[in-house]
């Protein structure tokens, strides 16, 4: 990801490296806000997460209806983060 301003980093446009979010009701599985980061390659991103001490919580999951793939990982402090990408 190249350098970008704060304004261009937060967007609804599907930009790799941008921080995305959606507002949904809390549930048993989703109790706190969770960042969503768009990546070019989910598998590569998850490998880097594990190399950096994170843990994959929900592996690669494809959503064919919207041609998207996602996964969830916990950083070394236990914070849950979603990663999304195109199929």
C-alpha cells in the first residue's frame, strides 16, 4: 500500500489497503466493533498475520453471490480484524 492521506484511507470504495466498516447489530459472534481491511490476496495476508504472531480465527470463506472472500484473525493482543478481498 502506498502513502495516502487520512481522507483517502477511509472509504467505501473497494481499495486494497483501505479501512472499511459496516454497521450491524451486535450478536453473540460480533460483540465489539471490528475493522475490515481489504487485501489483494487473503491467503498471503493470513500467512503474514501468523508470521507476525496473530491467529487465524475464521479461515478463507468465499461468498460467490458477491464475488468476495473474507477471513477473521486475532492480532497478538486478541483484537479481532476482518480481511476481505475479491474472489
